[in-house]
C-alpha cells in the first residue's frame, strides 16, 4: 500500500499570506459595489504629495450634473451616469467598448483626509479630486514647572 504524505505547515501559511495579499490589493486598487451588473468602472490614477491625495477618474461622456463624489471614512465613492450620444433606440453593434448607464468606483484611501475641504473638478473628461491630508499635530513641548 503506497504512503501519501500530506504537508500542511508551510504551504498553508504561504496560501494564507497569498490570499491576504490578494484581498489587500483588491481593496487598495478600488472596487465596484457589485450592484451594477451592466455598469462600468472609471479607470483611476491615485497619487499623493506631502499635502494632498489626488484621485483622477476618467469620466468621459459623463456630464458634471450626473457625477457625484462622496468621502466616507477611508473610502471615496465616485458615481456617474453616461448616456449614449446617439440617443435611445436599437442598433447592431460591431464593437462595444464604451459602456453606458450607471457607473461607480469605490477607492480605499491610504491616509486620513479632510473631507470638508476636498475639491473635485472636471478637466477635459477627467475628474480630479483633491483631498487635503489630515496632519496630526506634531506634538507640543511641555514646560516642566517647579
């Protein structure tokens, strides 16, 4: 009868670490809510400097009045509605890479921000969100009294 060796130790640890990294990457890059079966997700760039966190979302074809940005704790939610410039009606598509309808993207932000002073503006179909970083006090020197 052949002996089958099963080794769980290192492999289970590596698999667990791999899964944890996948989940962290998933939430770091941004997620959809899953409620939009035929919706779209705007492509994003997220970067920062010393004072601000910037999120740039490609919102081509979305009018300003159909776009919203919400900061909720560690997450920024970007929503938009894009309608076909050809209007309603049935058409036979040969290619369809631009999706119409409701779109949403939720981004986990890597630092605390000041939601009250966040700004958002459109520039050539690009939504630029500027989030001021919340900087904790650097401390205060306390004088010792006698």
